[in-house]
C-alpha cells in the first residue's frame, strides 16, 4: 500500500473497512437511499469508488461527480449517460465474472429500453433544448427491467450542484430540483430499480437549510462515516510503513495516533506517515517519540499544500462579515481546549450575526474544523488543523 495523498484512494492503496461497506449495503437493502456524511477529507469519495470498483451482484454501481453541473436538465442527462456508459458496464461485468457469476443479457435489457430516440441523442454535443432529460430519466426507470437487480447511483458533490443551481437560476429552481429528485426516490416503482447514495465535500443539510427545503431531503437516511478506530489506524500505519521499510514499535505508533493525530482519519495518518518517511530518508534511525514529535512539527510546517483547501472553502461560502466572525471563532478555539457555545454566540452577537450563527457552526463542522465535543462545548476536530491554523492564519 503506497501513500496516496490528496487524490481518491483506490485499488491497493485503499484501506478497506469491511464494516463500513457492509453497513452501507445493509442500509440499502433495508430500502433506504443514503446520505454518506462526514467532514471534509474523511474518505467519502474513496469509499464510493471502492463500491463502484467492487460491486456486488445485486447492484449495478454507477458513480457520477456532478460538481460541474449547474442545471437540473444537465444533471439528469449526466446520470443517464453514466448508466449507459460502456466502461461502467464492462467494469461491472468484469467484477461480477471475477466473482464467478454471470450476468448474461443484463445489459441488453438496459440498452433495449426505448425511451423515444434516446440513443440517437449526441451526449457530447450541444444541448438539445427539446429534450426533457428529467422525463427521459423517469421514462427509463419506468420501462427498464433489471432482473431484480438495482442500479446504485452514487452522486458525489450533490450539494455543490444544488448551490450552483441556486446561484445560476435562483432559489426556486434549486427547490424544484430537490423536489424532482425526491419524487424519483419516492416513487414505489422506481424504488424497486434504483437506489441513491449522495455525498459531497459540503454539507447537504446546511445547503438545504438555507433554502428552507429540509423536507425535500428528509427521506434520505444519513450514514455517518466515522474516523478509524485505534486498531484500524495502527493497521493502516503499519501497511504504509512496511512499503517504505520503516519499522516502528507499536507503543511509539500509538503515541503518534493517540497523542498526536487524535482524530484518526486516513488522510491525517497518510500525512503523518509521509513526514516520517521523508525524515527517515534524510536520517535513518530508530523511530522513537522524539522522532515522531519532529515529524509532526514538520507536518505543521509543510502542511500548506495539503491543508490550504480547508481555508480556501471558507472565503467561498462566507461573506466578509461572516468570515471575520469565523476567524474570531477559530482563533478562540485555537487558544483553548474547548469553548462553550455561549461564548462563541457572544462573538456572533458582537458581529450582529446571531441569525447565521447556527449555520456557521454547522458549516465549520462539516468542513472538518470543529466538533461539538460534549454538550454545547466545541473544539477543533484535529490538533493538526488546529496547530496549522494558529500558525498560518
Ligand atoms: N480508505 C482509505 N485508504 C487510504 N487512504 C484514504 C482512505 N480514505 C481516505 N484516504 C485519504 O484521505 C484523502 C481524502 O479522501 P477522499 O477524497 O476520499 O475524502 P472525501 O471525504 O471525499 O473528501 P472531500 O470532502 O474533500 O471530498 C485521500 O486523498 C487519502 O489520502
Ligand atoms: Mg470527496
């Protein structure tokens, strides 16, 4: 297993958490559509890529990233296109055959669905204004026979799409878009044929709250992707270290994981192991806790290229006044272990932003900065981000 930082972890470089994948399938089999939810960089995209690359026989898995989509018509067009995509189909077929099963004739059934000239549509060409892709999508689900299998459509960056539609076409259009998606999910007939997993690097709930449209997503079951356990963290670290031929005693690794990284997301483990490897290359030696301290400090010093995306998001989502408040909140949190929500609220009052306060906290939480640690007490999720923030911002 090689280091894989900043890009989706796939194949050999993906650390598999069997329980997570099993729980996701369990929730799907119970009939749910899912919202895979976790703060930034916890590993959402990597998980759904794994599911796409290793599908079970019952679900034809389709992955789409709709980050660039800015209108509802293109959204449904992109979904249809992905379902019919030849590469997608052959990946599924290969994976099922590898498991010793056959799915003969399955794709013919998809290909032969006649939804009114659909196959003559040039997907890559200019938009054909006369085609209603939402209607085509429903028509397809109406007619397709999937042999009791289901399409598992995994939509990455769904909340970004909603924001784009809002920005380009207004709030009403964004709400209509949510209703269109809901009505597909709520249709009993389609429900036998398709399940959705939504995820994204920004929080769906904070996006729909701003639109007063939470009712349009409350049928989706949230599945919270958790950080790794200590045992999993140790295993991932050992796997990576082995590749670079570095030996570290378990108690020293535990020191790294428990006392330094604390919030055990694969991303932060990868970043730390990279620093250890780089330091080890310059000066190979027995790795003890002082070595770990040094590597950890290097990570904070060198972290900009990996951590700056956290900061970049803030100036996109918050206006100037909100941003000033956000900086105030984060500054307070770098100075203390935990801070009472009431104290943070006082800051909001000072900035006349009481009304946005809740949503700001929610956004910061989803962005992976802060977490409600115990009742109404907030702290940074991660000492890495906390130290980096207090040094850089
Ligand atoms: N299962 C895993 N095995 C190994 N590394 C992982 C795994 N999951 C995540 N990572 C590490 O974390 C980084 C972020 O993962 P990923 O892009 O999947 O997260 P994400 O939750 O989709 O992030 P974002 O919210 O920014 O979209 C990867 O670049 C990789 O370094
Ligand atoms: Mg992602």
